[in-house]
C-alpha cells in the first residue's frame, strides 16, 4: 500500500501526493478557497482531526515538525473551533479513546466503588451494634422525665415573665394617663389665668390688640365699652 502525504502551501493550498517509483505524483488538490471557512478540530493520538458538518474532513499527523507546520498553516487560514473534551475523557484510562483501556478502567473503578461501599456498610453496622450507643428502657424513661421537668420549668418561667411584662405595661399606661391629665389641668389653669388677666382700660388700648373690637363672648369684652348695647365692644 502506497503512503499518501500531505503538503501545504500558503499560496496553493493543500496537496495530496504519493511517491511512486521515485516520483512524486499529485493525487488531489484543495485550494484555500475550496476549504470550508470553519472547521472543528480535535486531537487524538498524535493526529489533528478536522470535521465539517459533523463529518470527518481531514486528518493531519502533527507529531513531526512538518506535520505541526501544516496544522499551523491550516489553522491560520481557517476559523477553527475546538471540541470540548467530555468529562469522562479526563479520567485515567479514558483519555486515549481506546475501547480496551476504557473497558479495563470501567471494571477496575467498579471494583473499587464496590469495595468502598462494603467498607462503609460494615462501619455503619458496627456503629449500630456498639453497646455504648444503646440506651436501656430505664435510661430512656429517665431522659423522658427530665425532658418533661425541664419543659414545665420553662413554661412557668415564661408565664412569670409574661405577667411581669403585662404589669409593667399597665403601670406605664397609668403613669402616662396621669401625666396627660396633669398636663391638661395645667393648660386649663393657664388658660383661665390668661382670660382673667386680659383687661383693657378703654377702647383705644383694646383696639391696639384687637383692631376691629371684640364680641360679647370674648374675654376682653366689657359692657362699658359696648355703648350701643349690640353685644360688640369697641367696634369701628
């Protein structure tokens, strides 16, 4: 079987050639304009695989320096999208993509997981059977009685605190009501004093404060200032 070689040129594109009887024969040629604008790339076992429309398009060996130069030229000329590596290919045994290695690794990891589950199960059973973790019925009864006692004590303390808070709130309300009543009484006394002391000698003095006079219900009203007896004193 004759090997086919790949040659890339910045001007001409990609050439597929083979050596036959000492001569280099051109098999196919892809100009840069004929290549898709976008290729998907993936690296597997020393080869750069390019896909287009989810189909294999081109593979280039990129271990040698010539192969690396061809890959660099292709990826300079075209828009390359890299496939993201599946999560399982990051696990030892699945990185190479070999089916045999993946099968062996799966069996190995399954045995390891089964072994760990058995250890965990035995540990749980051992903990449940440990005498120090078991309570007798008498001990459980004592614990239950202690819980009830603690609950009763807590309820009593809560009721006492509630009653004290209500008493304090009632005392505060009474003190506020008393202070309000006292303030109202003082205000009434002050108003009465002001009414009694509002006195004017004559209409001239009254009009300095009340330019239009006052009616009969006003504290400053005096009958001697109401000459026409119309219940309005010192009117103009």
